[in-house]
C-alpha cells in the first residue's frame, strides 16, 4: 500500500507500524516528532500505530541554529 511521507509516496506493507517505517528509512535516531494526518503520534505509540492506505505522515527533526 502507499502512504505519503513528507510529501513523497512510499510503499509499505499492510501491517507496518509507524516505527517500522521510520526504521526502514533509517531515521530512528533523527526523528523527534511524527504526525499522521495532521495528528501528533507520541513516540511511545509509534510501534503500535498501524499505518493505513493513503496516510499522510510528517516526520520532523529539530535542527539547532542561530
């Protein structure tokens, strides 16, 4: 099935979790916040959140600067 991650289509398996996706993208150490369909998903819920077709996922990391 297809989900949209930060604007790009990604193919995932029907039983994949948000954590599975983040790990597959090699972003587990970088992602600080995740939202699915404009709703924040707490980091403690990533491994339980099952992705659905056409989910729109935003993965955010925070970069310091000044």
